[in-house]
């Protein structure tokens, strides 16, 4: 599943960013059905780069996917072109913090590896051992208009998730539920940021 969600927030970018950081520390304030969360590990600083080359395919109908970490080539993946990757040939992601978080949702526990880039206002949540999906959810904050400083700020979420189930109906139901969860999270982030902006 590849899905993009957007929401306009009437608050300053810095306020929204602080709420996004709070959502890492206290996901139960923003995500439905979170029973508990625990930060397992924090790492400071790093660089991750991903290079996808579609014209040098060693898999029929696919791409070679070069993954760099700390400027060194870490691995080369081969993927079929089934729409399960971000539609960019090159993406560079510099992050200041890496957080490993354990979350319990409806009694089911899973981990996320969270990369935080304050410079790019970008948070990437990679699902480590989620019971239903593998993949990641990226949150990005960007001004809606560079010319109008009073314009709202846009919060994007980009999901690239692959279901672990073979049940077609189950896949559709899980995908709808995940989109609903992220929609709710974004709405709560919007409400909290706008409350802070009003001084509530």
C-alpha cells in the first residue's frame, strides 16, 4: 500500500514540529488504542541515503535499490515494481536522532525505528516487527505558501506498507484501519498545535 495524506494546520511550523516530537514520546495522546509505549534506545546523529535506479534492473520489471548508511554502501536490494516503494529515484535523509520505540496497541506489541530530521522537518517511522505490516510511515511538515507567512502549514504523511497477510479481504480491512489511524493521529496533531498557537 502506498498512500499520501495531507492536512492544513493553522499554526507556526515550529509549534507543529514540537507537537510531532511529543507524538514520539507520548503516542497515546495522538494515536487511538495505544495502551503503552516505551522508548528503548536513543542514538544521536547520522546519515542515511537511498538510491533507486530503475534503468539498471537485475529483476525483470523491477529496480535495483542501493542503500547507503554513513556514506558507505550497506546493501543492494532487488525489488519487483509492484508500487511498494517511494516513487523517487534518489532520496537523501539526514537525521539528528534515532529512536527505537516499543508500542502496545490493543494488547499487541511492536517496535518502531524512528529517524528524526529537524533540519528537514521530517520524521520516518519504520515498522520493525509489526504484526500486520512491514514498511514505513513518513511525516513531513512544509509551509503551504513560501510567499505568505500567514498561510497555514501542511502536514504530510506518506505510507509505504506491505501486508504480511495473504488474505485479500484482510489486507483491505487492515489498510483501511491503518489509514484511519494515521488520519486520526494527524487530526489530533492539528488540534493540539492549534490549541498551543491560541495559548489554550
